[in-house]
């Protein structure tokens, strides 16, 4: 089949995918599966080979990331149930003082969001946010947007969350470099969007506490774990993964120390250590029974089943592109692009898919599958690959609107109209994405 025909089929497949998800509201996993199979068949691939491609794409993708996402979910759930998220936020709020509470909230969201899913972190910290709004009589967006910005950045920029983990696996990027660039771009983006824009827009939308919303109570008497203990547990996996990436700075390649750091810096080993440590320190030592801990860790798997299927379906789409030859054609078209141009392309593709599909995770999986052919044609360094991962994350953050569940959740909990949510939450997400992209582009000139 000619190259032009394959490209035409590919473009048609993308339009069908977007139509079924956006207009027909079909489940993204099912849509990705159907579109992948049809693309393979119409491209002239043998039907049996199409089935084999489906199995290979699903299996290879999930083999790399399912363990990491599962361990990350358990790690986050233990921290949540133990009160770790509340401890981080309450301590930072006490330390920063009345005049810098918005800074406390952005750092709280950032630190809590590393191990905990966005929705969980938001719901857990809402009582604390409400109590501060009531006490200070400031608009809810003044503190709410910093909290949301911190949470939003970590969901897209940092492992072990599904979006970045799947993108790292598909593109073959190094986790340590992604974490480093995630800090260098994500934290400034959260501060600009949350603290500075939050301060500005809260004057335009001076909503206090939401009306007709049941306000959950924050238990000030609840015994919480120590602040520095939680900080150490949250940062330990990141530090170990960074150590594995930069092991050659400390030991000669192939030496015992080098091998040890590489082993301990592997995301699977790191998260296994983190889970076991939190089970003991925040579980057994705080009076949880084995049955309690089993229930907590089992519950952690509930929200990730659908996510894993969607990520696996993205792997199927990638494999079909490879087996039809479409992947090579796309790569040839983009083969003259340098790292900087790839960063621009990755951001634009990711942003467009984000606007269309809504889900940041689906966006990152789809974008990384589309970018893979071009990346395979160019000899990119690990730092540049990591920058492309963070760039895709930036594009997947912009322009949250009506097709994103977070849009409606923010509007409900903050008591905002749709217009006010667009002016606050949507713009905040867009600032995060754009600042992240600009910083990635600047850094690309130095790596």
C-alpha cells in the first residue's frame, strides 16, 4: 500500500477516534481498540496478524508499567489513609503564616500530589481549605488555585502517576531525568499559575465559601504522623530514582556501587521499598492490623483498572502503526526535525488531543504513540527524551474544559458557574502547560 494511502488512513483513524469519544461519548479503551483493529485491516494487514499486534501491543505496554502504577497506587493510598496528606498541608500552613498561606497551599498540593491521585488529594484537603477560607475571609480561589496547581502538576509531570509512567515507557525515557525536569519546570509552573494568577483572578471572582454544598469537617484532634517522616517517605522514591540515573557521577560504570544504585534506582524496586516501608511505619507501627492493611492496599487498585486498560489500548494503537508501516512513514516525514522542533511538535499535538479528549492520561498515551516514530528516527539523548516527556505532559495539562471531570469537580467544590470555572481553573491549567512548555524549550538548548 502506498505511503499516501497509509497517511490518509491514519488521519481518518484519528478523526474517527475523536468523533467516537467526543460526540458519541464512547469509552476511550473500546474506541482505541476498535480504531486500531480497523486501521490494521484497512491497511491490508492479515487479520491474524492484527490479532497478534493487539496482543503484543497490550502485553508489552502493560508489562512495563502495570507494576509501577500498581505499587504507586498502594503507596499513595497508605499515605492518604494514615493522614499523611493532612499532615503536610496543616504543617506548611502553620509554618508559612497568614500572609503566605497561598504559598503553603501550592507546596502542599505539590508534595501531596506526588504519591496521591488528584481527586483523592483534592477531596482530602478540601476541609482544610474551607477552614482557612472561613478563618481569613478571603476568596476561595486565592487559596484553592494554588492547591489545585500543585496537585495538577504532579499528576502529569511525575511518576508514579499513569500518564508520565506510560509516556516514559513508550518513549524509552529515563525516569530520573523526567523527575529532574519535572521539578525544574513543574514547580515554577505551579507557582506562576497558582500563586500569582490565583491572586489576580480571586479579585475578579471574589467567591467565598460555596453555597448549597455540604462542608466536610476537618478533624483537628486526629492523630497524624510526623511531618518530616511523611516528607522523607514522599521524597525517598524520587531521590533513589535520581541516584540511579546519576550513578556514574559517584561510581565507575560496572562497579559494585554503580550496580547497587542502578538496582535501587529502578522504579519497580524503589516503589516496592516505599510500599513496604510505609506499610510498616504508617501501618503496623500505628496500630493497623494485617487485615486493615490488606483492605487498604486492595482498595488502592480500584481506580487504576480502567486507566491500565486505556494505557494498554494506547499500546495497541502504537503497535498497529508499527506493523502497518505507518509509523515509519511518520518518522520519515519528521526525521529532519531537531530536538527543539520535536518539543514544539509534541506540545502542539498533545494540546490538541487534550482539548479533544479531556483526559490527560489518554492524551499522554496517544501523543507519545504518535511521537514515537519520529523519535526512533533521531538519535536523542536521555535528557532530550525526558524533556519531550515533560513537554507532552505540559500539552496534556492545558485547556481543561467541559469534557474533563476535574472541571466539574472544581466548579462544584468551589461554588463556581461554568463561566467562572473557565476563567479560573481552565486558565490556570493552561498557564501550567504553557509555562512548562516554554521552560522545556529553553532547557532543550542546553542538553
